[in-house]
DNA sequence: TCAATATATGAATATATGCTCATATAAGTT
DNA sequence: AACTTATATGAGCATATATTCATATATTGA
């Protein structure tokens, strides 16, 4: 019933907090949630979510640094998609949980 | 394979972001992780985690507001324990995931 | 090479956040 | 009531964060 307690080491604590920090901002949540349905260019994301291109780009860099998203290039266009099944699963799980009030 | 996309309404977005915000701070993570193994008083938490009583009390209030923890009183002592299986499960899951590098 | 389009970046700003200190409150004990 | 112990609270401060604006970079095509 109760979990076994093991104090968290610095590195684990950092990774865990960074991961959840990525999921704690409404803009990043919306971006990741959109990317859960496929790949989109920066401009497409900005249009779909009514955000500035710059805002989207900044947040995608944040997510990219944590390897939560990846992209492929096609000409001048970068198509972004998610790159962490575990984190995406947690997000979608929590969204469903929240929607049940 | 891909999830069905449904734009997030304001309320869901707020709940989800608040939930992850609770898990995005190292101090709150340590407190919740400790509480995953049982109930502890404010002073015990502070001692175990080498934090000031005030710091712990502030963070417990934060977690209490989100109903992630609850307490029972015994004299002047308040014993805190976790109060959200779903969130605790996500935390422990992510800790295990992070520990595997 | 120049223009057009897509994206990234840096600085500035406003706001949010976490910690600490000092102090308040609450319950139990004498 | 006074004292002790446990916890809560508010103000102040330092830092972190998200957004915006202006501009830089990169790729393609004429």
C-alpha cells in the first residue's frame, strides 16, 4: 500500500522537477497536447493556438532541450512532433483526469 | 497510435497546469515523496528534509489547497499525509523513470 | 545575388515564485 | 493565567519565468 521511501538524490530531483516544470505552463501544455495528435510546423502551432511565432519558438526550444519534442526539416519549414512517450502519456492521463472534474 | 485532439478548455488547462506546478518544485517533490511512505508532522518533515519549519508549512498549505495532502490533529501536532493517489502515482512513476537515467 | 518565407534569438519587462525572518495563533500543561 | 510546544502567516527580498518586440539566421527560388 505505502511506497518504499528512498531519499531523492540531486540528479533525480532535478530531472523530475524539470520534467514537471515543462508540464506546468499552460502554453507548453497546449503545444504538447496539440503535438499529441501529429506533427505541426511552428507557424501552424502559432495559428492553431493563437500564439505569436516567437512565443511558440521559445517554448519549443524549452521542450526541445528536455527532449520532449523533436523536429524534421522540409525546406524552410520545421515540423515538430513529440519525442517522449512517457511524458506525453502522463500529460494525456492528467488531462483526462482533470476533465472528469 | 496518435491521440484524438480536442482543444483544452480554460478550466481543464488550469487544473492540469496547477497540478504539475505542484510537482515542479524540488521542495514539494521531496515532501510528497516522503509522504508517500506514511504520515509525518510538520516538524518531522522539516527535520527529515533539513528544511525550515516555515518553509515546510508554506509548502504544505500550497499542497493542501490543491488537496494533494490532508492532515489529522493530535494535540498540537498535525500529522500530514498524501490525499491524491493519482498525483502521487504520477510522481512515483516519474521518479522511477528518472532514476533509470 | 536578391527577395520571400519560416524560424530562432536576445533584450527588456512584468509577473510569479520560493525562502527567510519575525511574529501570530492554537492546544496542552502546570 | 502563564508557559511551552507545534504550526501558521505575512512581509520583504531575490530569483525565475513567460511574453513581447525587434532583429538575426536559414533555406528556397527567381
